[in-house]
C-alpha cells in the first residue's frame, strides 16, 4: 500500500463519517421543520432536541477535518477546487454559518422561535445540494480553460447536466433516508411510540427513491464518464452487496429491530461509498488530477499521519465519553 | 477592482470578525476556571454562578467562532489557491493539529455545559475545564504558528521552483513564532478579562449594588491587570523580534526613514507628501531603547530597504492604537486595584466606572489594530521573500459579489449574537437565579 493510498483512505473515512453524521443532522432539522408545518411537531420535537444539542459541533468538525486533510495530503487540490468552486462553496459556508449559529441561538439562547426552526430545516436540505457540487465537478467535464490560461467553472454545463442534477437529488433523498432510519432507532430507545411510528414511515417513504436515484446515476455515468463507469462495473459485487444490505435493513425495519436496521443502512452506504471511491482510483479530478501527481511531500505525509494517530488516541476516549453521557445514555434520552 | 484586492478585503473582513470570537474563545475558559475554582474553594455560590453564567454566554460565542472559523479555513483555499497549494506542503501539520485541538476542546465544553449536577464529587466537574483551557490555547498556538510562518518562512529549500528538504517542525517553530504565540495568548486572556469586567462595571454603573457584580469586577480586573502587563512585556519582545527579522515592518510602523542610532519613538502625527512627520510626539531614544535596550542602538530605516518592499505606511496608526490601549489599560487596572485596597472614592465614581465599561471594547480594538498592523505590514508579501500577495490570489471574477454576501452574513451574525446574549441575561437576572438556587438547596436540605 502506498502512502498516497493511505492518505486518501483516511480522508475518505472522514468524508464518509461526515456524510452519515451530517445526514442525520440535516434530516433531523428538515423533519423538525416540516412537522411544524404539518402540526405534528410535538411528536418529534423532544427526540430531535435531545439528540442534536450535544453533537452539532462534532458534525462540523468532520467537515473541517476532511478539507484541511485534503489540502494537507493533496495540496494541488487547493488550486483546482479552490479556484473553480468559489461560488458553490461560499454558498455552502454561508448556509452552514446561518444554520450553526441560529441553532445555537435557538437552543442555548432564547427558546423555540419558529423562524429558527424553519431556517434550520431549509438550510439542512440546501447544504447537501451545494456541497455536492464539489463531487460533481470532480467527475470532470465542468471545468474550462479561460483565455488567460486559468481555469473556471462552466456554469452552463453544470446547470444543464442531468448527471449533476441527479447527484443533487441523490444527496437529498439519502439525507432524509439515513436520518429517518436513525431517528426511528433513537425514538425506539427513547420509548417514544408516536415519534417511532412517524419515523418508521419516513424511512419507508425515502428508501425507494434513494435506490432509484442511485441506480439512475450509475446509468448516466456511462455517458458522462465512461472510464469511471467501467471502473464501477468491475466492482459490481460491492454494489450488489450494498443492495443486499439495503433490502436487509428494510426487512429488519419490518421486524422492528431498529438498531440493526440502521446499522445495515450505514453498511449499505459504506459499501457503495467505498466502491464508488475505489472505482475512480486514482483520480481526484477527472482528468487533471490524480492522487499521485497532487500528493504532498513524503515528510509532510508521515508527519500528518503521525499527528492523525496521536490525535485519534486523544479523541476516541473523549468521543466515547460523549457517547456514554448523551447519545446512548438511556436515562438521558428518555428524560425528554 | 482586481480580484487580488477584493480577495484581500474579504480575507480582512472574515478574519476581523473571526478574531473577536477567537479571542473570547481562547481567553474566557481561563476566567471560568478561576471563578469555578474560587467558588469551590470558598464555597461561595456567587463565584459558582459567575462560572455558570459566563459559560452560558461563552457557548454562543464559540458557536459563532466555529462558523466564522470554518469560513476562513475554506476561504484560504478559495481566495488564495496558489498560496495554499504551495504553503500546504509546509504548514499542513499545524493546520491539521488546530482542528484536533479544537475538536478536543469542543467535546469537553459540551460535556461541561450539560453536566452541572451529574457528578457526585463537584471537583470532577471542575476538572473538565482543564482540557477546555488547554485545547483553546493549543488551537491558538497552532494557528498562530501558521501566521508566524508566513512572516518568517523556513524549514525547506527552494530549488528551481521545487520544494525540497522539507522539515515540518522547523516550519512550525519559526523565529516569529515564540513572540507571536505568547502575544496572542496573553492579549486574548487580557481582552477576555476586560470584556467580562465591562459587563460587571456596566451593572454597577447602572446602580446595581449586588455583591455578585462587585466580586466579578474585582476578579476580572485583577486578572486583566496581570495579563495586560504580560501583554506589554511580550509586545516589547515582539518589537525586538521585528527589528531583527522584519525591519521593514517596524520602520514603516515608526515612520523611521534613516538608519540611525538614538532613534526616537514616533507617536501619532501625520505624514506629508514628502514623507515628513508632522504633529507627532517624539520620545527621544525610545525606539533605539525598545529595539536594543540601549538608547544609542542603530535601527534600520526604510531608506535602506528597496522601495518595492515598503509596507503601507498607514500601519503606523494601527501600531499607535494598539500601543496606546496597551498602556492605558494596565494603568486603569492598576488604579482600580490600588483604589480597592486603599478605599479610594475615585473608583466608585460614575465616570471611572464608565472607563471600566470601556475597557473591554478597547481591548478588542487593540486586538484588531494589532492584527491589522502585522498583516498589512507584511505586504507586499503573503509569504515573506517567497510569494507576493498578488501571485497568490484567485483568478475568479466573482469575489466582489461574495464579499457582499459575506458582509451581509457577518452583519446578521453579529446582530444575532448581540440580541441573543442580551436577551439571555436580561430574562434571567442574577438576583432571580440566586433566589432559585437558594430555594432548591433548601428543599434538598429537607
Ligand atoms: C487568537 C486565536 C485564533 C486565531 C488567530 C485564529 N483562530 Fe480559529 N479559532 C480559534 C482561535 C483562533 C478558537 C478560539 O480556537 C476558535 C474560536 C471559537 C472557538 O471556540 O474556537 C476558533 C475556531 C476555528 C475554527 C472552527 C473549528 C471547527 O469547526 O472545527 C476553524 C476552522 C478555525 N478557527 C480556523 C482558523 C483559521 C484558518 C485561522 C487563520 C486564518 C484562524 N482560525 C485564526
Ligand atoms: C505596550 C503595548 C504593546 C506593544 C509594545 C505591542 C507590540 C506589538 C508588536 C511589535 C506586534 C507585531 C508583531 C509581529 O508582527 O510579529 C504586535 C502585534 C499584535 N498585538 Fe501588540 N503590542 C502591545 C499591546 C497590545 C495589546 C494591548 C493588544 C490587545 C489586547 C495587542 C494585540 C496584538 C495582536 C493581536 C497582534 C498581532 C499578533 C502578533 O503579531 O503577535 N497588543 N504587538
Ligand atoms: C485572527 C486575526 C487576524 C486578523 C484580524 C487578520 C487580518 C488580516 C488583514 C487585515 C489582512 C489584509 C492585509 C492586506 O491586504 O493589506 C490579512 C491578510 C491575510 N491573512 Fe491575516 N489576520 C489574522 C490572522 C491570520 C492568520 C492566523 C493567518 C494564517 C493562518 C492569516 C492569513 C492571512 C492571509 C493568507 C492573508 C491574505 C494575503 C495577504 O494579504 O497578505 N491571517 N489578514
């Protein structure tokens, strides 16, 4: 295994962590807001509040880890992605900022203003959409050279690409699916029957659109990026496994085994996420950047990995403490 | 306008907003820890309540610090892609570790906030503050070391545009780093102390006579005094550092043109078209003394430095603002402290209390001025001697519109923070909270 591969694997792990934790968070915000509109808020509010309060910064840190690590291990990405993504990523920052601060204002500051809750819900679905432009652009075909030899984002191509839109769609539905599945489990631990029924239904509702858009993307990739499509075909068994996990999770949901059902949802996404990542090897950005030509020097790479290991040894026990005290602490969850 | 200039303005804007919350984020944990410790030791509910209330306000500030920090971290790559591509190979380590340090702090902060009554031994709850204090100090250390690197880059060799012989630790511990880190830390502690002092002084000024506010004011002013003196001492060392490693910055700040001994310290004043200093206060020998601890020491002047490397001369004013406040605040704190021990009536006067109210905002202005001084004073370099700011900026033509968008965002954040903080403490005044605790304790005793 080369050091480049270790580097990208660590980053991919952070990104996956972010996708899962953030999906739960974004989806929870969305459900919280949409139930205000449908006047079912009293059912889900306590469950969501209990879960969200202690973990929101942790979600944000995963994202920061990912891109700081990206620039650390692959500094050239700063030039390519930094130059072309100014607008989409700035929009994401602004939305993240509004969401994070107004959440804090609403929770730690003044109690329950409807405006905050709605804002929290709306930004929660817009952020995945704007962040996913980074992924879309990395598939190639959306960057063009300027007259002065620089590079810029081809907005016309981006906005008219069905491929781009289907990735946006996938990000939205999978956020709601992952979140509903987790919250169903969480409300079952909290013994909150009303919330449980609701979230179980949401999980069912969002499960099929997730699978259908995912399939759609694979088919479109055939035209958009044939190389990557070939790569995915050669890993077909991983995608099949992912599908099996999906079916299994639904079966477990039916059997009312919510914890396991959520675990299989995570496995489903993990398999697909890694299969997708491996199949695009070695490209970070088609066709300009690979993990090899954008890699930092070896000394820095080893320094980063060392820092990472030590940092992790510090973090694991602290995260365990949070987990014990808040997330999986039955008296705490049920007090709500 | 060029995208370089716009990128500079946007960076300036984001950092100037971030530093407000960053400073509070670094400094306030220490004050919470002191109050909490005093409360436990003396079994004094006032101090415990101080720690509780400060911690509650602190979370709001951390939240805004997190989001503005995320903004600047991403903007570094969005606005300065060439710089990050190049420097990323050299300073990725401290950037990466900053995230870890912050994460560590955030986790324990979350636990501290939600576990006031969950420990059997209240000391254990207090110990949670240790990782918070350490984590925030470490994140300041790491991020400041990146900035130090930009001023005095080292730890690599450049051969035909290729970086070789890279040593991440040498790049982290640059000559600029010790004074910078020390100055940032002491100034953050001092500023946070004065900000909390302002709040207490404000209540006293309004006529509230509660013991709680008196204790808060006495405590914060003492801490403020200690760190204000430390800040000034380290500031002096920073001046000596500049004279040796970035003489152009010091010379520009001091409008010092001729290289000479017995150099005076120039305060205030204006500069004419022909670079003559007018209306300034000149303290004889003071600049030489500042730099060499010797009134005849020779100080490099701007005329010995190629014109194209001259930093903008306006940084003189930023330096003046910082130093003025840096002298005024320890003096104020000293007068208060003496007055407290000798029962001077002066310190209870309304106008004196008004000065105390001003201390927090003044300290924050000094922080801003200090950063503007050091950052503008690095121009035209982004990485001194290796990369010009103009070479580093993005080519994108959309920076202008992003500047407007972020300006609106920061305005919303600042107003939101102010409104929420004010409402949070107004709706829940000290008296009410003390009463509630007393009732709870009585019912527990039964
Ligand atoms: C004086 C100290 C100081 C300085 C100069 C900076 N910061 Fe900062 N930063 C902090 C002190 C701090 C802090 C005190 O650690 C914060 C503020 C609020 C908090 O609690 O953490 C923080 C938060 C914070 C976060 C949020 C952490 C997260 O969500 O994981 C990021 C990403 C950054 N900072 C990044 C930066 C960058 C890239 C800077 C420079 C360009 C920078 N900060 C300057
Ligand atoms: C007598 C008082 C002071 C002196 C002599 C002094 C000196 C200096 C010097 C020389 C620098 C530039 C260092 C560099 O560019 O590397 C600096 C920067 C700075 N100063 Fe001060 N300072 C004083 C007071 C203060 C006060 C009161 C504050 C804020 C509370 C403050 C905050 C800062 C900050 C934030 C910076 C930028 C960070 C840095 O470069 O260290 N200073 N100061
Ligand atoms: C938090 C306190 C800080 C404040 C208030 C601040 C302020 C400023 C200002 C006013 C500028 C514009 C200078 C000009 O264009 O004339 C600037 C530029 C810049 N600063 Fe800072 N700065 C701070 C800390 C830092 C740190 C810690 C870093 C490094 C990690 C940093 C990196 C940069 C970069 C990359 C630029 C743009 C390039 C340049 O103009 O040289 N700053 N900052």
